[in-house]
């Protein structure tokens, strides 16, 4: 069904849908007030089923998914009648209330914009699925265009890489892949922790997948490593944000790497899992290219064309449309909380006047009782059941505020003030759960560094600068086909970094660089031997891992020693290559 047919059909049934959703909301509120009245949940579930059936006929797949997840959650509540005081129960009720609010916003937005974007509901759907302990829905669920399935050689061409590598002749690929799984893990853990795209973390994940492509070769499973690289490009350069569903896809990629590390080489000859490929394509399809024809943007566009992965809108557009749908504050929860604050403001003003023995002149359209009921209803809908209950308890006092014949004792006014403080604290806590993270620069401005921290920071900066010189020197050495003059200053810069790291008691990282220094000095400088391309890549892996480790410390966001373990595995491979070269030389 085309978009305009869907919109026209929605206009026809919109009034009936609004009625159903309003009744469902009321039934949910009655249950929140009296959790023993489980029949209200049954009424709410039946109303949502009716709405789901109507929207399914209209092919509103996003709204239908949301309603079905809400029905599952209600059924879970029905089977847990004694859990009404638990934190989980509060979260479930809040999730149902917010989902009803967002569904109403979505239907209004769809009619207003005359555009059907089911992806706008994916965040709310996955919030319910998290409570149900189900895997999140991927972006591909709502992208109905068929994706292409190109050959692995086509992917090599798009990335501009060659299949001529001695690595392809490895008989036991798994152990050789272990350092790259660790590199990918470390980068992934940093992204999961920060819940946003961190360029350095994405780059080390890219490096890991790039090396896997080189080691595994032109086999079917290598398609997944190339597709994973396209996903990371979409996150870093395609303006695709991090979401629970996308983190789940990255975690699934890591589990596939684990299978290669600990499984048999026959796994490389198997096609990647179709569902994982589809989930990756959903992310790639949402990428947008902006800011001119850079190398990354050209590559990303080529990959989208290769995979036929382009959605009706980009993730950037979805973010903006979500702001329009949810209101000027940007999120449903913020707009709802602001509404409660506005309603309570009239009551607080009346309380303030009465505390000064002034009877307020009430000129609002709603009576104080009506405002209390509406505010309590909204509190119930967002899961703040206790706040709603204490507000209703104060209803008689609030009604007396505007009654000139009523006497309001100071104790009653103090109790009412405590109630308002309690509600505002609960709302503030709720907002904190949905707050947007501060910019790192702002955080550092709020927490200035001590002199010792500044000194540590300078050491990390200088060490990374020395590593940068080393990497450029090795690159020039390779470009010059083994001209040793480019390595003259490498040992000095590595010694500087090793000394700095030992000064900061980072002995493990220092030892890794010390081993690299000995390898370059003994093999590449003293013996004048140029390593094979595979060994040079391993050397680059070590330097990249240590650099990433130091960068995390420089930014005061330590990622742990996992990446150093990857570096140590690569160092062992350098030692094996060196020992093999010595053995071959002695035999000659």
C-alpha cells in the first residue's frame, strides 16, 4: 500500500483509534490506582488488540509492533499479580504509559506530515522488549527494500584491497585471529560504556575487521567482516547514532569473530548468518553522506550502492522528525513532566497565598480538584504511582485553599508543601534517567584537573606524539623499500615512550613497546632485513593497540588492559617471526 493510501485510510479510522487508546489509557490508570482490579488490565489489553487489528490492516507495521509488545507486557503483568510494589512493576507501568502517549503522538504526526515512518517507534518498541527480556528489533525490520548479496571479490574491489596475501595460506586461522577479537572487544566495550560513537574506538574496531579480512582471505565468511566495516563507517562518517539495537548488532559481530577464533577453519567456508547480514544492512541503509566528497563518504556511498542499502530516510532525518513528533523539548518524558510542573504551579501559587492568610482569586478554567485528578492521572501514566497517590490524599486540603469559609491549618499547609517537594524530586529523578549526556568538554570544564593530572596528561600526549613519529617512520621505511635511514630515530622515540610509561607505573604497556624496540633494532636495523607484509601488519597492530590504550588514558576514560593483551599476542607473533628468520639464516 502506498504512503498516501495509508494516510487516507488512517484519517477514516483515526477517531475510532483515538477513542480506543483513550479508553485503554483510562483502564490502565484504574489498574494503577487499584492493582487488585486485574480486570482493568484485561479491558486495556482487549482495546489494544482492537487497535492493533485496525493498524495491521492499514499496514502500519511500526504501530502494530508497538501495540503487540504492549499486549505481551500487559499479559506479563497479569501473571504477576503480587509484584505491584516492586521496581520492575513501576518500570512496566511507566513503559506502558509512555508507549500510549508516544503512539498517540505518532498517529498525529503521521497525519500532519502525511508521511509514514515506522522507524520512529523502534526506540519505544525496544524499551518494551528490554523489559520482556527479548532481543531488540533491528532497523532492517522496517526497511522493506531487498538488499543485494554481492560476492566477496566485489567487496575487495570497493575497498580497494588485494586478495594477494600470504596470510591466506594459513592452515589454522583461529589463533591468528585472537588479537583482533580482543581489539574489537575493547573498542566495543568503550562504545557500550559511553553509549555513543567514539572515533578512536570505532577505528580500532575497523582495524580489527580489516586484519580479519586479510587473514581469512576471499572466503564466504569474509563478507561479514567487510559488511561490519561498512557498519562502522556508517556510525563514524554516516551520522548514524548508537542505539540498543545497533549495539546488539555490533555484539553479534563480536560473537561471530569468537566462533572463528575457537572453531574450525571450515566455518570460514560458510555463508554469514542471514539475519545478522540483514541487521547490518539496516544500519548501513540509514547512513547519510555530508560535507563534501571525502574518501570515507565516497566509500560509504559505493557500499550503499553495492548492497542496495538505502532507506526512505536517514538516521539524521529520523532524529529531527522524532523531535517534531515528540514536541519542542525533544522527548516524550520531558514534555509530560513539564505538563505536570505547569499544572502543579497553579496549586503551589494558591498554597503560597493561603500561607500568608490571603484567599487566592481562582480564575482557572479547571477546579483544583480537576487539576489534581489530571495531574494524578498523568503521574500514573508515567509510572509515578506513589506520587499520584499522595497527591490525591491532599485533594481535600487543595480544595480548601480557594474556599474563603474553610480553615487551613499550618500543619496541613506544611504537609501539602512536603507533597509538592516529594513529587518534584520524583520527577527530577525520572528526568535524570532520560537526560542527554553532557558534552565531554563541558564535563572537563566542570571538573578541573589537578597539577598531577595535568602532568600525567602531558606525558600521555608526548608519548602518543613519539608513537606517531615511529608509525610514520616505519611507513616511510616501507615506502622506500627498506631504506634503513628512516629508522634512525625510531629507537630514541620508543625509549622516550617506554621511560614515560614506566614513570607512570604502566609497566605492561612499557614492556610491549620495549619488545617492539628490540625487534626493530635487532632485525630491521642491525640485520638490515625488511619484514614480510604480514609481519609489518602485525607490527602496526601493536603500535595501534598501544596508541589506543594511551589515548583512552589521555581522555581520562580508561578502557582497561584488554587491548594490551591483544598487543602482547601480536608481540609474540613478532618474536616467532624473528626466531624463524634467525633459524633460516643459521641453516643457510
